[in-house]
C-alpha cells in the first residue's frame, strides 16, 4: 500500500503488543479499514482472474453491485473472524465461504479462467489484505519496529489459511513476501471488464442516486489516494500534487482522531461483526 507521509504516534500513544495471537484484532480499526477497503478491493481485483471472478460472478446474492450491504457485512465479517476468531470459528467460516465459492468458477465460454478455490488467487487476496493491515498500523502508530512488523506479518497469514492457502504457501518472512509482491505487481492488469467494474465500484455507482452523489466522490478520492502504483495507473483515475496534499491532510487528521477513540469505538464494526457471526452461528442462521 502507498505510504502516507507525516503519520506517527502522538506522545504517549499506546502501541499494540508485538504478539502474533493478539496483534491483528488490536490493530484493526474499523473506520481506517473502511477507508482503506476500497483501494484494497481494487488491488485484489487487479489480477484478471480475480477481477473477472468477481465482475462476472453468477452468485448474485454475493455481488456488491446487487447487494452492497450484504457484501460489506460478509467481507468485513471474514476479516474479523480470520483476525480474531478461534480455530473452530475459522473452520466454520471456511465452510460457509466454501459453500458460496463453489459457484464462482469460469465456464468454457469465459475468456478469462478463474476459480475461487484456487490457492494462488486466494494468496494474492490475502497478500493485499496484509498490505492493508500494514498500512492501518502505520497510519495509527507510525512504522512498526522489526518485532512488531514480524508478528503482524505472521498473524496476517490467517487471511489466506482460513481458506485454501496452505501455511507453507505463505511466504516465510517479510523479505520473501516482498519478493512475492514484486512478482505479483508484474501481473497487475485491468481490461475493459474489470476497469469498468472497478471505476463504478470506486464511485459507488451501485448505490441509490442520493447516496452515490454524496458518498461516491469521497470514496473514490480515498480509494485513489490509498492506491500505490501500478494500480492507480491501471484504474485511470486522475491524481496530482494538489490531490495528494489534500489526501495527506485528511488522513493525518483522521488518524489523529481515531487514535484517541475508546477501543470499542475504534474497533467498530469488526467487534460488532464478530459478535454477529457468533450470534448467527449459535442460532443456525447463514453467515455468508
């Protein structure tokens, strides 16, 4: 993810502990994750098989352009459970996601081949989520020390291993991850299908007109600002020095406010979604 200049913890700021078992839930701040989330989705879908798998998905109930609120809930529930759920809860979530993913695969008529069960595609999604968590930490607390960065990286493997990514496939350390990431950037490409889908997503074009007009420009501004190259160029949205300055001022001010929120408020909606997941599971209601 792109670095946001000027961020750092205020004097006396309490940093999360460098412990792999608790670091992800401590770092995840809902409002930051929502702000970064648009850019993260674009990064994930910038690999053509993943982009086509989402843009052409035949599972209408899970499409963000058809059911945006449900898609928001299920996506952020996955992050909440993968980050802070027990092993048993992660297995239960895997079963729910797998049930939906069985229908997300290309047919002989599709130009781009994709399969939601492909571990390589899931690894790229998990890698993008790790970049998002990494940026969340930096926005709130400044660059982590090596011990914290290593713990954050190890814990983020959960974003892949909760589904079909074997633990052995998660790059063994941050240096290995950087090599994997550089290689993955070489495969970043959008075609007419994915670029049109993602530009509409960035502008929240699937929402009703009043919400689209009020929230769309803000969402597109944040999504574009949080995108590093080459994602921003592939998306083809305008950017420049004035927008970058406004973006830096906005994110710096927002992070300063968020750092000072009480932990339960800062963690929303992840704390609520983890509770909702547990409630749905106890009642036998579908999660995905």
